[in-house]
């Protein structure tokens, strides 16, 4: 029996979650494991059980963070690539040690016709990612880089569930589509303002938020 969604964030109905767990392929991805490459044809859609996946895109040889996939979420860009039979336009990396269930192409195509709830789940995911991308575009156009950097660090600390981030200026620059030199300069500014504290070992402690 199919189930409808109420208001609020998207959620997989219990019967569909059981199907995913029973018929999908469970995989563990260590930190920094490449899960999806740009330009490859997608063979399966990940449904995250635990951990965190970072999805980015490359524009004119610069990377830009698009969104994160958290537990009980999936990758709408992978889903779209399968439905349209087109190569992936994004790449994905495990930001934390991640456990996910991979839903093969054949099941995706079967469940699209069999389970309206499956389609609704991805429609909700699409809407959520669309709002994420609108926020990214708005920040790119109107927010100062120091504001973007501060928001990025606060969100990163929340997602990683720690105020101590083991992250280098180069990686931050890649996520924000900026240059390492710019990030290094702004990190010193945020440190003077008491927003962060930087350690020689490469740790960044988020003090505010």
C-alpha cells in the first residue's frame, strides 16, 4: 500500500525504506572516498543511512559546493542522470565515513512506475536541492565573501557535529569557488573578530554560532 507525504521535509515511507534495505546494495565509504565522478554514467542512486556526502560541480576549472546529502536523503542529480540516461554533471565525495544503500538503475526504473511514493520522495528532494541552489546563487551574487565563509564554517560545524574542523584553506576555497589566498586573508579577519581560532596543525575551531 502506498503512502502520502505530509508537510515538512521529505521522508521515505516505512514500506519503501524496507524495500530499499532489502533490495539495494549496502556499501560503506571511508572519508574522502569518491562516490561519483563527473562525466560517468550513473549505475545506482545512493540512499544515505549514516555519514555525509558532499556534492560539487566544476565550472571553468573551479569547484563549487552544491549541497550535502545527509542521512535519510538521496542524490537528486544521480536520480536525474539515470532517468535522462545522461552522464553525471556533478561529483560526490564522502565527507564523513558513510554508509549508504545503492539503488541500481533497474530498481530505480521499476520503482518509478510501481511506487508513487518513490516519485514523491525524489520530488521533495528536488525541491529541497533547488532551494539549496537558489541560496548558493543568491550568496554568490549578493553576499560578501567573508559572510559566505562564516556561514560555510558554521554549517560545516553543524553537519560534522563538532566545532573543531580538520580542513585546509585550499579545500574551503574549492568549496566556495574562490582562491586559497583570499580564504587565508579572510580567515585571519574572522580570527581577529573572534569567529574562529586556527591551529598550526590545520585545525579550525569555530567559536561563534
